[in-house]
C-alpha cells in the first residue's frame, strides 16, 4: 500500500460550518493509499489524531504555532512572513513531507508555494472560489486594495502551482480565461456531502421533538436559512419577507449561522418573535437534526460571479436530507437543483421570493415530493468515493508513485 505525507496549509478562521474541512475529511478518508496528513488547522488536528474506522491512518501533528489572526496589526507581516516560512520548512523537512496542499488565495498559500519550491516538492493550490471580492467583503475603505491583492495572489498561485484544484467546470473555465493557464494542470474535485450523516431516515424521531421544542404545530411550514448572515445570501430580504407575512400565515422561519447581519437577525426576531427563530451557530454534526425538523430550505443568492462558479455544500446537504429547496436561478445552484428537484426563482427579485414563499406555504403537500428526487440526484452524481479516487490518483502521480 502506498504511503504519502501531505502538508495541508489552511489559513484564516476555519470553522466546520464552512464545509471545507468536512469535504477534505471525506475525500482523504476514502482514498486507497495511507496518507499521513499534517495540518496548520488546529480544529482539524484536534479532530483527527487517531486511526479512523475506515482504515486510513491519520497522523496529524500539533498545528503550527503561528496563526494569521495573531498578526493582524500593521507591520506584523514583516515578522510573520519569515517566521512562518521557516516554521513550514522545518515541519516539511522534519516530517519528510511529500506534497504541500494549500487552500485559497491568502498569504499562507503564497508562503507555502515558496516553501514547496525551496524543498523541491510538488505544490497544489485549491481554490474554493475565484471571485476577487464579494458583497460580504466590501467595506467603505479598502475594497480596491483587497481586489488588487486578491487578483495578484490568484494569478501567482495559479501559474506557479503544479496542480490547481477547483470544484466546478465553471471555475475551471474562469481560471483559464482570466489567468491564461493550461487547462491540463486544473483538476475538478466536486463538492460532496456525507450521505451517511445526512440521511433523513436516521432523524425521523428528531422532527417532532424539535418542532415541539420550538413551539410549532402540525401543519406549520418551517422554512430554514443556514449559513453566513450577509447580503450575499439574501438574508435581509428573507427577514423582511417573513416580517410582512399575514398573521394568519402558517409559514415560519428558522435561521442558523453567524455573520455581520447577526444584529439585524436578532432585531427582526425580537420584533416577530412568533414568526422568526434564530438558533445561533450550529455545528455541522447537529445540522441533520435541524434539516429534519424543517420543511423548506432557502438559498436566495444574487447573480454574482461567485454564485455562478461555486456550489455551496449546504445545497447538497439540504437535497440529501430530502428538503424542498427554493433557490435562485444562478448557475452555481441550478447546476445541481433544477426545476425537477426544487423551486427556482429569479435572482435578486424580492417580489418573486415573497410570492414563492406564499405559494410554497399553500402548495407544500404537492411540492415536497421534489425533495425525494433531490436526494436521488445527490446519491447518483455526488459520490465521495469517486472524488476520493481522483484525489488519490493526483497525490500518487505528483509524488511519482
């Protein structure tokens, strides 16, 4: 059996709710080779430091001591960059790392790229999105600076890596067109969902218990938004729509997540205490219970480059749990959820979203069958084993095994 040692470099604040950690866990856990993985991510290190039940031997060491978030102050990068560079080199040489695999266009990835060159090992960059800036990142100051830095980092990493990993063919096309790199060095690894965890049959008893705890009755239609609380995900529109529903309506809203619109969510909840329920941040392992207790999942994204390129894991999770999905007509969503598996609405159209919420409340009994078709599609087209085999082949090819 082949054995490789992979150094995962993951920067920034890395929460399980973002889905990236779980995606990598599933992919690497089902590869045929025995990959020893070293990570800069404390959360990943603390979770997987034992031999897993599927036979892949994890050997994740203590995370690197230097954290990006500890070096935010002006001028600190002058200290951070050389120290992190040296620390990565020490870890890579000491542990005989075979491949360095970095994620997204940030300073840690740039440093990792130069470390890989220095120790003459293959370098993989994995982009989870290619937008230079999204509405959630725009501030009154510094937006142009962020765009320039992001453009430079994407270009440098894409051109200097041995392999670029993206999640969709749309992202691959965008990368080739924007940075003029060869399509041969780009590998597509689709986002996946854990079908064992997100299995509606396992959580049948949770439905009534959760709904009773939340104060809902039979016949109530519970809508769910889970994810980052920002304008990029249409959170303000969703809140306003449910605030405007008639008192006789039996449609209710559950919100789970965190973000800069959290205070707006709390304010709307206090104004509409019987209509809107904010649960805070929910760990991924507990999300199947939340899906099981709700009826409809809302993904009201606008038409931005990022929504056309990337497919959120929460869409796959909702469909795997046989939920009726209401989503915007943007390619990143409709390439998975179409009119045969969900309800499609025009992007950024407040009135259309409101009318759809009202229609779903009235016709839910006839529409919910779309959820079962959604799970069937996920099972058929988003096999974690298929994507794991691609990652395994990629690692072995790069290492010359």
